[in-house]
């Protein structure tokens, strides 16, 4: 039986390869997590179980997709980055973004019970994520993207920490707290925390203040070429599957993080590491 | 603390709204399901549990996204369609496709244990899906798309049924069977099945021969306007959440299916149904 | 000498084929024509020479590109339409739009002296045009696009006719006239023209009130297929080159225009006409 | 009269802004120039009048669009480049490419008579150009693009010079010459030219061997910021209109060209030059 009569519909699929030699960031966001976090009783302002689940799912994605070179997460969002020399799926945008979103979701749902053993998922309220792919033409702008997210983490966490302390410890009405915080500076919020509640924001946990950065504990391979062939790419993938994936809560705005891990920006990873720091899941 | 220094990176996100007044089909495919079906021991040529799981996940997507008007699935793929008048997420391609892929994945993983109670998922081999959005400018071409998928279902299922019967019942080597089937017509395969194994292909189960079509058992609302306002859209969504979602295994190539369910192509659904046929999950 | 070292840069060119089976409208606009019309002393509100030049250039485009099926122009803008079955340049957007813009510009500059014999062009103030391609999924929406332009023609011409009559015949200051016209309805402008200046707007020339529509005086070919092959396309092009190109100033909002020239919307032109009406250039 | 009924068609125009912070190259090509050069009797292998006309038109474009920072032309093609910090027309692709194509065409047609005084243009064979915009993420790749075009210039010119010398001076049949040149190296062609015709290819004119590069004779402004504001952009445009536009025939593959004119790659032009070399038109 000939299929040709209808096969012309394939011609309506439009190509969507991303521009070569650009950083690709796939950022995913929880859908309706405000409502969902209420539904499943997430602790305010930060639920450590929920963040650990996000990180575990992201580690799963990093392991399943060795082409990824770094990821950064805060709250219910995660950014996954491919180096400019990445050729995965011929750089097709929809393929890259849906693969990451689906893989993340699969791990998240699969691991839910591990992190929320007493709160089973309900079929009418399953967590899900949307995503988008964005190109950044060079490493300076890519790092500015990463800095943007970490600054956002700081701003949001300081606000949320102050707000929920005022509500939960201070007994304030939510609207009242919101009103008082409107227009305040970081220093104002620090002062509220310290003077009224004896809380030194600096002593808050790093995972809340800095977010989570995930990378491979490898070394720069001096042998790798700028544009690896398909065979080389496959070799690198195999090697990277053996490399330890690390979850860290450190500053990624300053140069130090990047200078100490040159394989991330160089796009020439692949050597097995000689030491590892903190191993994920 | 000002965020503005890095916020410029937001300008790199490019708009991706799909052309107005076109059908949008989001087709998702299982990633590496050939290997995965071996890994989890799917029965050949058709594993009813796996198909039922696909359908259950698709029903979950249809219920979570009332803007969807129809879905069609075969094997490890599913196509979800939005009517040309759909305004969901301002028709942004990445948002639409990732939401569907993630929601489908969430249901699939969540429901796995229901359909494979004796085959637990393993974290290193979690099922995942990729997807893409395609526009079709009118109902004739959209129906040709749906026909294309159902013809594909027929071609693949006849081939697979014959191939696996030759291997499993006929004791043939896989390569041998492949070689014999090369270049055969439908009639040849029907004859092999009937003469050698006494199997009448017409008696095979409809779900294998026709695939699965999912729609709402509603009625055309004569009151609805061509381009519903945001408020009207919300009303329609609410109404559609109450409507029964039906899984069927019928011909969608001929006119009859569409003529009996005019609300699908008209894009004017919303009236509560007076009767329902087969209710999903 | 090997070129391969640099040839990789070709991979940065991104495909831009427009969606199949959609109407393609390329609309071009004069760049800075407000200033340019002052520079070359165009007559207000309508300079017949300038409009005739626009039409002559558009006829040139229609003759050079037989794939075009209709064009409509007002003031310093022109819309050129390709039928959904058009395959020219594999429907690549940039190729289609630049070819039309360049061909139009070439004719416009070449013919300038014919229409403005006493006003030579100056190299620092050469007329030029920009353009864009827009897809419309079906004939109803394509006709709405054409109607939109003709309604715009009416609105602008009624305003301009009233404004410049107030200024040139009424001796009013420009700002004064602008202020008085602000917020007025069509009926108000008609009354100003009639009561103050004895002008019946209905008697104005059709080219000003209706704009200019250009099409081929051919007949529907009952023999043509829905999707003509490359050879058939070439035959149709040859045939259409012999067909007379007509410039008309008539209503294109009502059905009559389209019903009397069914080959435009059917996309099945090609038969040589048996009669012709008004032959262009 | 309300226009709103049809105005919805505007929503079908899709945004097409190019990625920020990338080089934009608009390359235009003569349409059907093989046939056209025969039609108007262009001299083989190089018609100096035709090249001078191309360059004059390109200078016209550079003067009309001060945002352009460099252009390079060979044969009937020209590449125009915008720096990554360019904000012209909000970087909309169609607007950029059509403006350049139209402006180039206008100058080309307008100047035709100056360079071909004895060969008037004919309305049925007007020269026209198509074009496309391509993004390059950094200066290294942008320079590779420019090198690619200049290497192409060399390859084509050596071939054409040898071919036409064999035909015009050697009296060979075209097919014969083509056959003999098939598969030859640069050194082979140099030898044919030298041994058979006493021609030293190195002594050919630079414009034929190197193509034409056009830039502004300005200086790097140490004062300019990375991302100039709209007001600053307008100031820079004004300043650049006064700067001399230079046409050169030099190597642009090696570093020297770029190191001596740092304002091109830095994107910080604007200072009035203290000396000029060769002034165009």
C-alpha cells in the first residue's frame, strides 16, 4: 500500500537548527508551581526536599545528555547549557528543548517518592515543566546570562526569606508584609531580618543564597579539536559518562569559578579527572 | 541590588509564535524506544500494556489541556492537535510543544506501575519523548496529516504482525524473515499470514490496525464565535473539562468520523454532550 | 587552491522557506517618501505622475515574475501576491521579497524620466523601497488583507483630499486643518468638502479613491492540476508571459471582482484570454 | 469609517529581528547576470565598466546607510556588513536586506548610463539583485566569511582569465577549453597562461585578482561605548556621513588590513580621519 498520497504533509515541518557556534541555553520552568507548591505543602520560603528533587532531576539530565556542559538551578527553574561546538541533534531547537524537558520531567516524577515519601503525587496535579532554547553568541554574554540567574536567585531569596520570616515568625498578615517590603533595598531587608528576628542573612544555607550549579569534574583535554568529528563526539560522550557530576552552591558571577574549571568554557573537555569533590546522587 | 546590569540577556530570547489561523499539530515520539522496549521486555509485535499506557498518558494530556481538540497515537508516537482558532500561550511554539511533552512524560512515568506492575522503572533507563510543532494551513491538509499517520499505522502493523508471526510462530531467523518481506505488497503479507499461519489479518484487534484516536464527546455549540475572546476561551475551557474524553480505534481517513463529530473541525465545541460512548480512565 | 578552510561559513545561512499552501503577500513601501515627495515636488494630495510611475513599475514586476497572480497599490506602497500553490524559489522568503523589491526599484528608477521629464533624479536622493513577506493561510484571510489595504486607501484619500483642499483652496494653516479634522467621521469630511468647497468626493478620480489593482486578463484553465510539476510550472509561466496585464481601479472588497476573475483565487490560470479590456504599458 | 474589521490581518506579520550581538552580512547577487552580461555585451573575462558600476552602486549604499562598516564585492555580488552593535531597524532581517537591495539597485540603474554610455538599458532586461542576511557570531568567523569571498574571487578569476585567454587568444573552442581546465590546479593554470600566452597572472590588475573592499577612512573613537544609545547612534551616523568612503583592492585575508583599520572590527568608529587615501566617486 502506497503512502505517497498523504506523505506530502511532511513538507510542512520547518527546519529549526540554531545558529552554529553560539551557546545554547535551555531554560525550563515549573508550570503553575505556585499553586502546586501549596497543593503538596512545600515549606516556605525554601523547601529543601523540593530543591534536592530539582537537583537530582537535573543530575539525571546531565548524565543522560553528556553534551551538556553546565546547568544552574533556582527555585522551580533550571538552565542547561550546550557549548558553541555542540552538534547534538544537528542543533535542532525543538529536539534539544523537548528532550531536556521530557528527561527532566521523567526523573522528577520518578524521584518524587524519594524526596516526598509521605506526599504521594496525585494524577490531577502532576508536576510539569515548559522550556525554551536561547542562543548566546559568545562566552562573555553566556556568563552574563548565568550571572543574571544567580543575581535573581539572591534577590528572590532575600525577599522571600524576609517576607516569610515576617509572616511566619513575626505573625504579620501577608498583605501587610508585602506592603512594608515594597521599595526596600537589600540593606533594609537585611536589617529587618537582623534587628527584628536576630537572623544574619549571611548565615543562611548556601543552596538558598547561591542556587545550584552542576558540572562535570573533569579536566581540559589539550588534544581535542575545535570542531570534533562525529566519531570524536561519540568518544567524548562515552568518556563524559564516566566523569563525576558535581552539584555545587557557589558564586558563578566572579571569574574564579570559571578559571578553576577551564573545560567548561573551552569546550574541550574529556580527560578523566584525577580528583573529585562532591559526587551527586 | 540592581539586576539591570545583566538583564539585557533577556533580549536574546526570540519570539516564536506560530502563524495565526493554522492547525497546530504537536507530534511526540519515544526516545530510543526500540532499545527501551527490549530493556523492559515489551511483547512483540504489539504490547497491549504499552499501548494502553500511551493512551492513558494521552488522555491525561487531553484533560490537562482543554484547548486540544483531538489526538492520535500509534506505537510510541502521539499527535496532539490545536484548532486554528486556538490562542493558548499566544501560540508560542516552544511553550506549546514543551508543555505537551512534559505533561505526557509526567503521566507516562506516573502511570507506568499501573500498566507494568511487575516491571519497575530503572533510573538509568527512564522513558522520555521528544516533540515538534507543525502548522497546517487548512482542514483538508490537517486531515491528510491524520490520514498519513493512520496509513502509517496500517503499513507498520501489517509488516510487524507478519514479521513477528514468521519469527515467533514460524521459527524463522529475523534476517531471513526481513529478507523475504522485502518488496512485498500488502496482499503478499496477508497471504503469508493466512496460508502459512491461518491468521486472517482483518480479525486482528482494532487498536493495532487503526491506532487510537482521542477526542471529547461533546456537541457543536451554535453560539460560539469564530474568534472567542479571552473570557470566552476560559469559559470553553471550563466546560470542556467536564466533557468526557473518549478513546476510539476507528477509521479517521474517511469522512464519516469527522462528519459525525463536527465540533472537532468547526472549532466550535463547548456544549455538554447528551450521550457518551466509551469513557476513558 | 583549496577553498574548504573557509567554506564552513556557508553553514550559517539559515533556511527561510515559507509554509507550503499559504498565500504569500510581499508588500513594499517607499523609504522616506514623505521627505522625497517634498524634494521632488510631488503635487498634493495626489500626484498622478507618481501614481502612474508606481503602477508602471508594478506592471514591470508582474511581467518579469509570471508567478505573481495579483498586485494592489496605493500611495507609495504595493502588495504583490503569490498563490498558495506557488513554488517559485522554493518559497524562500528573502529570495522572493528581495527579487520583487529590486525589480520594482529597477523599473521605478528606469521609468522616472518618462513620468517626471522635467525633474531629474539626484544621486543623493534616489527613491528606494523596503519590503516584507507575509503568509495568509486561506483565501478568505487573503481577501481580508486586500480589503484592509483598500479600506486604508479610502480612509487616507478622503483625509488627504479634505486636508489639502482646506489648506490649498481654503488657505488654512496646516496645523489648523489637522486640528479641525481630528476625530471627524467620513461624513464630516464629505460635508466639509461639499459645503465649503463644492466638491463631491464621489466624483474624485477612481485611481485616488480605489487604488490600483493589477492582474492578468486570462481564463481559468480546467486542465491544470492542484500542484503543478516543475515542467508544468514552466509552461504556465511561458503562457502567462503572453497574457495581457491589466491595471484597474475598482472595488476589490465585494465578491464581484473575484467572481468575475476566478483564475486569481483558483490558482489555475494559464488559458489564453479570448478578450482583453485595458492593456497596461 | 472603521478599519478594524480587516485590521486583524496585521497579526500575520511575524517578527524577524536577528540575534543581538552578531555580525550581520547582507550578500546581494545579480539575477541572471550570465544572460544579462551577454545581452549587454560585457567584455570577457572582466568588464572594467561593469565592475566600476558595481563599486559605484556599493559606495552609494555605504553613503546612504552609515551603519554599514564594510563591504566587499566580486563579479556581480556584493557583501555588506553591519557590526554586532548595530541597532538599525531594530535588526529586522527583511527590512535590512530589502533596504540594501533596493538602494543598490537604485544606484546601479541610475548610474548605468555613466558607465555604459553607448549601451542603453532595455525595459525588458533591467538588471536586478536578490539578497539574504546571514549572522556570524564573532569577528573570527566574520573574517572567515570575508576570506571565503576573497578566495572565491581568486579561484574564479584565475579560472576565467585562463579560460577566456585560451578561447579569445588561443582560438580554442569553449568546450575544449573547459575540458582541458577540468581538474587543473592553480599552478597548472598559471603555467598555461605563462607558457602559451606569455601572461604573468601576478601582473593582472588588482581589482580583478583581489576584488573590491569598501570602508570608511575614519579613526577609532576611544570615547564610544559598547552599546551606544539611540541619540549616540544618530550622532555617529551624522559623523560617518562626513567621512570619506574608500574603494580598495587589497588582501583582506591576512591580519594587516584589519590591524591598520581597527575601527572596523571594534565597532567604535566615529572620529573624523586626519588623512585619506583614495576617495570614492
